C-alpha cells in the first residue's frame, strides 16, 4: 500500500509538472516578421499573447531582430510614442488579417540609439505600410523631422511560427497513466511469484 501511495504521488507530481510546464510555455506565441523599403531591411521575431482580441489582433510582448544591421534592443511601451514622433502612440498589435498592423503600429529601439515605428497608413491614396524612423538628435514632435529622420513606404509581413499544442498534454498524461499501470502490474506480479515460491518451499 505504501508503494502504491508513493507511486501515485510521484505520477501526480510528474504529470502536474508537465502540465503546468507545458501551459506556461504555451502562454505565448512566437512570430517571424520582416519588412523592407528603400534603404530599409528589418527582420526579427515577436512574442505575443496567445489569444487575439475581438478584431483578431494579438498583443506584442517582446521583439528582437535587426534593422539595417543594427540590433533591436527593446519594444516601445504600448500607449507611448517613439522619441521624435510625438504625439503618435504605438499600440504594439499584430494580426493574421490582411491588414496586419493598426494605424498606431509597433515601435522599437536599436543599438545605435535610433527608433522605428512601422504602422498601417489608411490615409494614403493606396493604403499601405509606412515606417517612421527617428535618429539622434531626437527633437520631440513629429513636425521636427530632421535630415536623419524618415517616413517611407514598406512591405510588411508577419507569420506565427510556434503554436501551443494542447494535445501534447493529453499525450503526456496518457503515457504517464500507461507507465503507472505497467509498474503496478509488475509489482503485483512479483508478489504473486513470491507467494508461489513460499508454497513450494
């Protein structure tokens, strides 16, 4: 009985760890994204929440990658503008819709101290994506664009590359149950064999 209780507790602990570990890992989605335009080449990954809002947009939680060889160092907090593009706040939303970014877009900083904000411009004669780029010296206000700053047309694309697999949890539980049952059968079989040997001797 002690062995059975120990086995049950071990199986429960192991499967709980697997479940909670898998749930934690599955709480975010990984995306690949890229965009390009005249003199612009940016590529990287996003981490987002796993559930879209009612319009199909996911919240970007983290960003990594490069822009023109500069390492992306951080995501601009949602509800704030990238420096030099005030007062236009980013919302850091991404979707699988035909229009993947909102009119607010997302923002990030780079290792050279520059900032970028791709967004969807529905005010253009042919709606499409633009990137606002601001570089030092960073003068507050979008109207203070200097020769180092730009707002250019880009082609933008993003796809999900890792999706949570809840079926894997069920598979692990099934394997755990089979293993526990097998161990119990082996223990029971060894007890029966021991009893038979006692009768013989």
